[in-house]
C-alpha cells in the first residue's frame, strides 16, 4: 500500500463519519461504531495525524 492509498483510505473513513454520524467526525458513521467509540475512526485520525506530523514536523 502506498502512502497515497493510505491517506485516501483514512480520508474516506473520515468522510464516512462526517456524512453519516449525528455529529461530524464522531462515532456513529459505520458498522463498527459503538457507544464507546469507533476503531476505524481512531485509526483514520491516527494515520492522518502521523502524516501531518511527518510532513510539517
């Protein structure tokens, strides 16, 4: 998997939680979401934060 594909997948996950959840970028946008959180959303946020830190840090 290339970096571009990883970023695309993370952005797609973030988009899913933007459009489908009651509150933007909060759990409630996919089938893995629970009241305690969402592992997909946490993964996407971590990936994008790591990429941001590498590019800007």
